[in-house]
C-alpha cells in the first residue's frame, strides 16, 4: 500500500496557502504518496465522511493565483476536547492516514502536537471500543506532524517569513501609497491601522516601505508618559520642514509603555485637538488578508510544500513534529513546539511590559529595522557634532533603472545627513561624474522618494574608459568627493572595478567606494536578490495571470518572453509562480529535441481536454529559436487543437512603483553602505567593495573578489542559488505524475 498523507489549513486564511497545497499534492503524487485533503480545518477532521477526500493531480490545477484556501478553514471547539480528538483519529484511520501536514498559525500547530502526543492513547481507546481492529492500530502506531506557517502577521519564530505576510504588506503599501497622494493634496493627516495582533512586523515594514511619518508597534511602545505630545511635536516639525501630509501607521496591538491599548480613534482625537485640522482614519482590516498572492508568497508556499513532503518521507517514529520555515533565504526545519514556545514568549514579554526582551526575541534584523525607521521618521537630521569631520559622500545610479533605486537614495541621503555628513547627488550615472553634474542634497530633497519607481537621479549604462578617467578625477577633486555609493547593475560594478584599477594613475580614486545591487535581472555577484528583481517578478506574474484568463476560454497556448539577459531568474521564478508548464533558460539553452518534446506534450494535453498552455522564455534563451519562431512552430504543428500567441512583456517589467520587499531591501542595504563608507573613510587604505545579502546575511566583498565570482562572458554570478529550484518547477509543471521506477515512494 502506498504511503498516505493528509493536508489541511486551519485558523485564519493567508494568501499563498493554495500554492502550498498544490505543491504538497503534486510533489507527493510524483513520489508515489496518496494525498487527501481535509476540508474546513479541524472541523473536517471531526466531521469525517466527505470532508476527507483523495486529491488527484488535476484537482490542484489553476489555484496558484487564488487567495484564501480552496479546502477551507474553520474554528473548531470540538477538537479542543479529548473526545473530539478521538473522533478525529478514527476518521483519519478510516482512510489509513497517519501523516498530517498542517498549514496554520501557532494555535493550529499546537493543537496538532496535542493530537500527536495523544495518538497512542486514542488508538487504544478505539480498539477497546471495537471501532478499529488491533491490526489497524499496529499499522499506524505513530502520527507524523509537519507544520507550515500560514499567517499574514509574520509572528512565528523559526521562519523569517510566513506564508501570506508579503501579500499583506503589498496591500498595506498599495493602500498607504494611495492615501498619501490624497493626503498631500489636502495637507491632511491620516491614521492607518494595520493587522498583526501582538506582532508589529506589518506596521514596522509598512512604515519603512511607505515613508510614513510615525509608527506605533506593540514591541516598542513610545517611552514617554505623555507620548501624545511627542507624536504631535514630531509631526508638526515635519510639516514645518515642508511635508504636505502626515501618515501615522498603528498596529492593532499597539499600546503605551504602561500597557494601555492605543487605538486609531484615540490617535485621531489627539491629532485633531493638537493640529486643529481634519484627521481621517483608515482601518485596512481583512483587505490585508485577501486577494491574489504575490509572487513571493506563491513561491514560498511552493518551496515549503515541497519540503513538507520531504519531511514526511524522511520521518521516523521518533521524529518530533517539525516546522518548515525560511531562514536566510533557505528552507529549513525546526522542532515545531520550540518555535511555538518562542513565539508565545514574545507575547508574554509584551504583556509583562518587558519591551526590551520582546525586541530581542523578534531578532536582530527587526531591531535594526526599527532603529533605521527612527532615523527616517525624523523631520530633520541631527545637527553635526561640534568639531566633527564631515565627509562629502556622493550617491549615484548606474545601469538600467530598477524599482527601488530611489528608495535606496532616500535612505542613503538621510542616513548620511543624520550622522552629520554632506551628501551629494550625481545625475545620470558615470556620465554625470564625467560631465560634473553633481549637486548637494538635503533632507527634504528626497522626500517622497520611498515609493517612486525609476531613477530620479537618472541612470545609464556608461562604463568609463580612456579619457573618461581624467574627467571623473577632475569632478571628484572639484566637488571634494571623499566616498562614493554606486547603486545599479552590471555597468555599476564594472565602472567601480575600473576606477579601482586606475587608482595608481589617478590618486583621486583612492577613496572608499561601494556598489549596491539594483537590477531586475538579478545577475550580480555577492547577493541572492538585487533591488528591482522582486518588483519585476510581480509585474510579470500580474501580466501572466491576465494572459491566462484570456487564454483559457480559447484553447490557446501563449509563449511569453521575459527579460533577464543571460540570467534566467525572472523566467524560472515567474514560471514557478504562474504554473507555467515549460520555462526556457539561457543557462540551459534550447534544442530542437526540446521543442519537439514540448510540442508533443502540448498536442497530447489539448487532445485530452487541456484548455491552456503557458511557456515562459528568457529573452536570451537561444539566438535562433526565438519567441516568434517557437510560436510559429507550435501554431503550425498544433493544427486545429490549439491557437498560439506570442507576448513580449518588455519594459513593463522595469517600470512601476517598487514592491515592499524592494523598498525594505533597498533601505537596509543603503544604510549599511553609508556605515561602511564612513568607517572606511577613517582608514589610510580605503577599499572599494560591493554589498549584498547572501544566505540571509549582509556581506561586503572587496571589489577584487568580483573576478572570481562572476561568469564574465555571460555577465552573471558563477553560483546562482535559485537554480536549485529547477527540479521542483519541473515536477509541478508535469501534466501527470511520473511513476517511480520501483513502485515505491
């Protein structure tokens, strides 16, 4: 008999749950494991019968883009009782299931652990009552529990991100961006309340992403007894500095330092009395929980679902329940109940007014982000210290525009100014250094830049050479530039490398320089993710979702071409997020045999009821087999079975306002870059470098390391972490599971 597992969703729904369900079902079936869905959460376990159903490969088709959970979720008081769990055990055993994957929050996962610990006792009771045989009990002596966290609050220890949190942050960012435009038009104050229970993640990151003016979170309440006066003073100073609007973001669990709840109505009342102006409240509510999941949540759910199946297959009777999480951009496992206990410790610390411990338990990254937010919230920077050596730090963009560049410039300028230094903006990339188009930037010159796409400073792909170095050296000397931050793609890194190599010829280049990765292609060394790549990926997924809707009614195949140059990141990750059945990458190329195989699968599928075909091709996957060639080939050979259309998404991938991830990522890296430049400026031998986040850690590499880390011919890193996801994408895209050769999972 094949191994069997059941999947259920419990507690509040979260966007991305369906991606996890799809992944669990298809990965398990591919490995010879039968999969059952438990509908309506723990209530379905109690109800049994038709609430526990076997799932087929096609049963989870077409669900990636859907919010919520297709198998439902519900609160269930009956499962809290021993008798309820006895009934649940009986209903599982009727289907010979003893492996359970649960997607939910800490309450749902705790209930599963109680169920597992009682499993042996429940079996004995069922045998004694004659409801199951001793043989059945002996065949299912242990219950394996694997947990995935589906929660928009991002409040679970053991994972950097929970399924649904990124989508919720998108909803918040979109709403506040829209509110900000009307608030600025009327010089009005808005109070925006967001979800999160005892976790301030959504409020904190929403504040960073939107450029909010004041943020209240439960982990670190305002420390003044009369906090209202300080809030009003800060907002008034912002108006006097030139801000036309005031946005206050408040987490639903916010409280003052004495534990008294702070709600949006109270904040509104205080602001109206102090400012004598109209103040509006927007409670975002469940709009944060619903709707189409982002590309990140789809891919997170997919990756976690695949890992959950692996955990089931590798489990032994001694294996304690495991939580599947994301740590340092890698999928990991951790003891489930340890994670639950640590999660609840934060709530306990807040309840005990031990806010220092609460911040510590949230982790270093949370605390650093909070400190960064405090800098960005200021109406004006701290004045320079008496006698301080004030550096002249220049910032610039280079390469093609990438959403998040402006966010990075804003964070860099304000971070530098707040530490007492002089910030200079170079327009139009390296050409600006050549031409000498440099201007001093003040605090308000970057106001509102957090949410703006493109590049306000301008950018181009110029890489200096020959006579350019002389002109750049003159510009550096003229404006007394003592440190340089370059934000951009391949040309930024190449330009910085060329300046480094010319130090002996031009002493002006002997200053600290650092590159911050910003490219939708995600093809830069030393960083798992470049600024702009997440926005581009979401743009692709948005477009492909609509293409699929138009195609499914027509029996049509689409060949969609995406950007990326010689890096297939956008193609693979968008294929994973949209359910494309074929992805063509430059790392693999395309052969005529590939096209023949794909054509055969298309013909077979459409002949057997298929209504949609989706192929995603990187722009440089093959110089001969272009998107037009492939579309013409499939159209010709598809005959009357299906139509074929070609779609080249083009620069829509490069445009638009940056996603919350790109805004937060850009802010964190930019602040770290300014810190590096200030530190290096004190050295007698300053170095040039590039920064990035690798395996979740911020790392700075010497510019000399670039040569060994890149494939210069193809302009991409030698090691690309996302290629490890290729096998998962291939399994999920199959029309039906392949049977294991030996018949075993």
